[in-house]
C-alpha cells in the first residue's frame, strides 16, 4: 500500500493538530509542501521489522542512557515545517 496525499489550502500547525485529533484512527503526516500524507497500516513483515528496530533502539538506550527514544506514533515538527512520524526515533540528552 502506498500513502495518499491530500492538499488542504492554508493549513497551519494548529489546524493540523486539530485535524489529527478529530481523525485519531488515521496516521497523518504533514509534508513541507503543505500536503497531508495519509499513511496506511504496514504489512505484517514490515511491522515485525519495525518492532525489532524499536526493540534494539530501546535496549541500546536503556544500556547507555544517552537520550530518549520514541515509537512510531510520535510526530515531530521538522525545521522545514513538515510533521513526520518515523518508525522509531531517538533524541540525545
């Protein structure tokens, strides 16, 4: 399955948060171009790989305590204005 892109004119960060809150069953991302990206569920083998990556990241961070890890439901606002939700992420202290 591939993502679906939807353009909503004049969508700002506050409105994007509202859109996500009223559509909690959808995985939404905001591209720097202003497009809303609707992410479909992953296939089982992709979910399995992502679970392994997140588990390894957690174990490494638990050992090193160098930062904070996040799962795939966490959205990050990037410098270009995009809001993305990576499969796994980590930020140093």
